[in-house]
């Protein structure tokens, strides 16, 4: 597991990072002292900018992977964040903050498949939900209940049953055998965990279009996240006003405070705003 390094960190891992940055052409060359200070952060940002990565000064798995020659084609690019800041009319530092805190970091598994989380309780609710005029709600509910008995790991009124990683794709494949449409709707997709059933709300032409885009690259994951903000005027206003508690509650639900999402967002925003490296896109 790659250790994420940032300003203020010290140790052997930082020394190794500094050596890699020097090998990548850091100018001026860094003193290899194991201290992630201003000079190292500046070198990280310069490398990220040159590589097209998010220019946040944080040396996470993506940046460290790029330093060792990893394929960056599916990774989120800095241009997408700059464009989103202009599109939403918010500070670029705020966009950096939400990307840092609200994303999973990476949006794809080693296999190249997008990260997903299959939600069995959503599958149960989607199966029981009338979709068309004339649907028999009672019959749909009975069908969902029957599947909850025969396939409780895939259809269940209660959340849970997670395997994680590639195992979630196995669960999704099994759920598709029960109902492909409801299965894809019942998974959260990509780096920003956007639920499949939001496809129409977010303006995608079809569920298949949404899934195909989520399988393409992290820029598509971020696009779905931006669409989600655009579609919710209250959420958009909270981000624009940097009302972090309100934004975190709307995006993450009532448990946001327990997970300190608002505190993390505010600290990330202040760090990016204070560095002087981002432009105000408002």
C-alpha cells in the first residue's frame, strides 16, 4: 500500500520521493533530507502539472505511480478541476478540497474496472419500486421479498454484505442475473461513489451510457460529481459559500459530523487557498 505524503511529513518515504522528483528533473534539485517542506511541495506540484495530474501538492498513489512510469491515462486531470471551478462559479481551492475529501482517491481497480460498491438494500428498494403506470406495487414488493429470502446477499431490506474491491463486481454480476437494470442502479460508481439510479437525474441518455462513462476514466467520475452539484441548488450554494457543514450533510448524509467531513473539507480548503497556487475561478 502506497503511503500518501504531504507537506509537514518527514522520514525515509519522503527522502525516496525527493530522489524520484530529482530523477524526474526537479528544478532546482531537491536536497534529499526527508523533510516534505515548501520546496518539495513545489516540486510535486510542478511534476503533477507536467504530467497532467491534479496539481494539489499531495504525493499520493497516483503521483508516486506516475513517478515510476505508471499509465496515467485514466487518472483525473487538473484541467477538469479548473473547468469545474469556472463552470460552478466557485474557488478552485474549494474544488481541490472536495476532490481531496469526497473522492476515494483512485477510481479504478488494478484490473481496470471502476471501483463500485453494490448496495443490496438499494436493490431491494429498486425492485419493489413501481417504475411504470400500471405496475402492481404489491406484486413488486412480494417479488422483492421472495428474492430477499433466496438471495439475501444481493437483495435485502438491510444494508451490508460488502466484500470490497473486485468482490463488489462479482456481487454486481450475480445481481445482474436477477435484474440487470436494477443491479446497475443499485451500485455506487467511481471515485465519487455516484449511485447508478441517479443516471436520469444527472442528464445521462441512459443507464448504459452512465455505466459506460464510469468505466472510461476518472474525468468521467468527476463529471458525474459536478453534475450532481449542479442538479442540487442547495448543495451548489453551500459549496459556493464554503458552508462546509451544510455541504457535507447534503452530500454525505447525517453521519457527516461523526466522520468529520466538514472539518476535513474546511482544512483542505484552507491549505489549498493558503498555498497561493490556485486561482479564484468565481
